[in-house]
């Protein structure tokens, strides 16, 4: 679920100053700012702020206290006429002198229902590009050393409009030299041309403090990825820690992937700890990226790795398993392989060699949902957990995997025989037969029936349809109860 921050309308912008140290810890966009008078935007109006006048916003305590606590607070609400371009830019210039973070959400997030929606959407897109262009011109006028974060989300930025070019100029002249996070989330019209303009700005060396770069769902193709890789390989972004690039509907081929792989192999991003790649559509490209991560001598403290919508065939999976066994991934906490349809049982079994290597003891989050893993893959997962591997695992998502009677039994036996397994495994459980219901009868001494705990010898048990899940929940609760709070926290397990 995406978290929508409280926004302020400024010249048609959704404009906000945010404490992003707290937000980075929560991995969501949130905001909090103290001011003499505070206003709150009610729920759902954050996506329709362009339709909301300042007079419609109510002070906190006027019936929206709950929404104030949920969405944070804003210090002021200003509505300006966008047609007055000079006045708009003058006011923006004054306000940006005081801001540390700038968040802009465009008309792309509006829910429009009308017979002329195509015309309205086209006009909204034009407005977004004009507004971002105005912001870019303002940022070119003088340095803004206080600005740490620039987020442009859902703005429908068109590569031909010049909006990205205006922002790139501001970066290239060094006016955003203190920028810590550049986020261009969900601007699907940027494309390769916009990526090349942005790459040229990144290569200028004026963003030496940049630690996070988010280019998700920007419509970037293979040539755009190669341009971004060239900027990352310039050696002028050595502070970068988090890189997110690609999308569910983008496609990177071998050439662009190899260009990015070369960046990792030559060690141009020595502080990188968080890598999110989506849409690598050829297995050779995936293999080249993974082998470069394996052979890089500068990567030593990876925390998160996400490979979604990628061509994860048997060769790519073997390359991933080999990389995960290296020193660079000994501190990995999150592995996300969601929505890789080519990831099947054979591939998962090949990957399990990394799980058994003891190099992933810090892993607490594993996502294989939306893949083609079935009975054999889930049986292998149960075997890995039963043998005591992945001791820190707390969250495992495998929805969509074909869970049969044999694989369900393997998962339950992992909970039963290894008392240190306390992970939440989100999987579709199969139905059971009468013989299945009697399988663990001697082992389980009590059970939850219709909301109450009952002993089998003292009451009539009304078995639910998904009894396998109840077995798993019982043994998981038993294991948790046997562990101390300190031990659970040491293993990064959520303590409730």
C-alpha cells in the first residue's frame, strides 16, 4: 500500500517540506513539520489537491484529528494562479530558500471520470510539464544548499516537453549540490531521451552527496539504461547507496544490462547497499549483472537485493546463487524475487544452495510470490528451514505457489522439528482429508476452535477446511513461546 503524504498546493504544485531521516527509516513518504498554525488535508484529498482551495482545508481539531495523526501536518496552504508565470516563479524562489525537501505530485494521480477524460488527461499532462519546467527554471537561478530531497511523482513528464531538461540544467550548474535523494517515481513518459538528459546532469559531478536514486517506472529502455550506466560509471557518484531502476512494464535488453554490469564490476559504486532492478528481459543480461556483483571487490555490505520481472532462468538462478554465497552478501537482509514467472522448481532448488551456505544467516525477508514455484520448490524450502538454515528468516511470501499435500507437510514438519523456526510463511494452503486431520492428533495437545482453545479429549473439534495452515500456526506459536524476547529481537524477529 502506498503512503500518500500531506501536500501543499503551490502554483499548482503539490509542495511539501519533509523530515526524510524518519521517512527513510520507514521506507514510506511521510511528513511532519512544526509551525504556528497547522492544517491537515483529509484522507483521499491528497491526490486531488489541485481541486482543493485553501479555504476548504480545516485546522487540526476541527473534525479531522484522526486524519491529522495519520497524514502528518503542514504549515501553510497557498493557492496561486498558474497563468501568472512570473509571480509564480518569484514566490517559488522565495519559498525554496527555506525548504529542505520538495515533493511534487502531478495530475497523473487524479481519478478522473468523465466523457472527455482523454482531453482532460492530456491537459493535465501538459500542466504537469509546464509546472515542472517552471520549477526547473527557478532551481537554475541560484544555489539551494538546504534542499536535500527532490521527489517528482506521477507527473507524466514528457521527454519532448523540456521539463526534464530544465531540471537537468539546475543539477548541471550545481544548484542542488546538497541533494541526498532524487526520486522520479512513476513518470512513465520520461523515456530514453529524458534519461539521457538526466544522465548528462548526473555525470557533471555536481551531486557528490547523492545517496539515493529512484528511477522506477520511467519508461526507460535499453539505450536509456546505458546512458544512466555511463553516468554511474563516471566515478562521480561514489556516495550512492540505493539504486532503483526499471519497472513492471519496462524492458532492458543485454546491451543496457551489460553496461550496468560494467559499473558494478569496476567498483564505481563502492557504497551501494540497496539494489532494485526490474525488467531485465534477457537471461544473458541478468547473468552479466549478477556475475559482476559476484566479482566486484568493492561491494562488501549489501543489505537489499530486488530482481523483479526479470528473465530468471536456470543460468541466471545459478549465477544468483553463486553471488549470494560471496562476502558481499553476508549481511543481506532482504531478497525480493517477486513476479519472475520463469522461476520454477528447478531454479529454486538450484538457488537453495545459497540458502544452505550459512552466508545468509541475516536474511529475514524472502519474497518468491508471483513465480512458478510449485510442490518441489516448497518442499525444498521446508527442507532448508528444517535443517536450520536461514535462522533469521521472519517474513516469507510465496503466494501463488502451488502448495500440495506433500509440500504443506514439509513446511509443517519444518516448524515441528526445528523449534527455532518462527517465520511467517504467506502461502496458499491446500484443503485436507480425514486422514490428514488425524496425522498430528497425538502431537497437538490443544487447538483453537471457533475462537477458543480446546483440548481434543474434552470437546468436539470442528475442523476448518484449511487445517494445514492451523497446524503451521500452532507449531509456529509454540516455537515463539519457547523463545525469550531478547532472543527473538537478536534474530530480527518481530516481537508483538
